[in-house]
């Protein structure tokens, strides 16, 4: 007959020695240090050149999207949600009977933070903006040297390249 009490009984292990305790403590500290230390990819100083390069690719394509009134120009440098947002802005301009032509004057990165693969980049951008009548080159309004503070949320695509996830801009007073 089977003795289930015996089968379920825990076998007693010998008490751990000082070497086992030290090894366990070292492994525990190593695991904690690894979990708490920022990943190299999350180092803003290391990510900054890649982020700046990604924005320098994105911004001319954003201007092109407005000029040709086609947000799909942003594929590869922005995610679908951002492309859809730009598409909506193009449609709103069209509904007002105009199209927008923008030229980037300058872009300065003011701050970068990276956490868990997501980057937040704050820039100061200067744009020339021209509003044209829809279907023509007639200028409705011209705004030179328009200053914007822009906050970008960026992430990596499947190949590891940075893409714009979201962009929020605030127009600053000219000359200030």
C-alpha cells in the first residue's frame, strides 16, 4: 500500500553554508542593480544625436506634407496616429479654402529625456508660414519667423529607428 504522507513529505535540505548565502546575496544585488539601472538606450546623451537626426528627417517631410497636401509623405518617420493628425490638419485647411506652405528656418533641441524606450524631445523651432488660396498660389497671409516650442514623443520602429509618435506645439510671441 502506498503511504501518501510519506510521498508528500518534504525532504529536508542541509542548512545553507556561508558561501551559499554570499552567492545568493550577490545574485540578488546584481538583479536589483540591473533592474534599477537605466538601459544604455535610455541614456539621453547617447540618444540625442539619433533623435536630432530623426527630427531633421521628419521636419522637412512635415513641410512637404503640407505643401503637397498629402500626409502619407510622413510614412517611415512618423507613426500612423501622427500621420492621421497631420492629414486632419490638411483637411481643415482645405475646408477653410487654403493650403499651407511652411519652411523650417531653424530647430534647436532644448531638452531630451528617455525612459523605457520612449523619448520626449523639446525643441524651439522657427518657421516661415504662408497661407495660399486653395487651388492657386495666391497668398492669403504670410508669417515669417514664427517661433514655436514643440514637445515630441518618439519611439523606435521595428528596425530601431526613432519615429514621431506625437507632437504638440505652442506658438510663441514673435521676437520674444
